[in-house]
């Protein structure tokens, strides 16, 4: 899968968005009619949502310090 910077005037494919697409998400082996076209705003929103789902969860520093204190006591 690749992301293409869109130079043609194509409408964003997201629901009620009326902006022109700046990007196209292109799965391997499909024609241009199957690309997902996204404007800058929708791409940034999607990027944020994907990050919430796929980014590794970081342990908070406070919890890590508490756990090391508990381990030292044992």
C-alpha cells in the first residue's frame, strides 16, 4: 500500500467532506478507481485515529517508579 500526493482535482471520499483530495491511498494491484482519496484535514484526522489504535502504549513514569519501589521492598 502506498500514499500518493494527488495533483488532480478529485473530491475527498469521506462522507460529507466537500474538500478536494490532496492524497490518494493506493493498495497494490488495484486500479485508480479503487484508490481512497483524502483531503489534508481528513488525512490528519485519520492519522490521529490510527495512532490511537496502533501506537504502543507507554507506561507512565509514575507507575514505573512505584513498581521499582515495590520490587526493592520484596
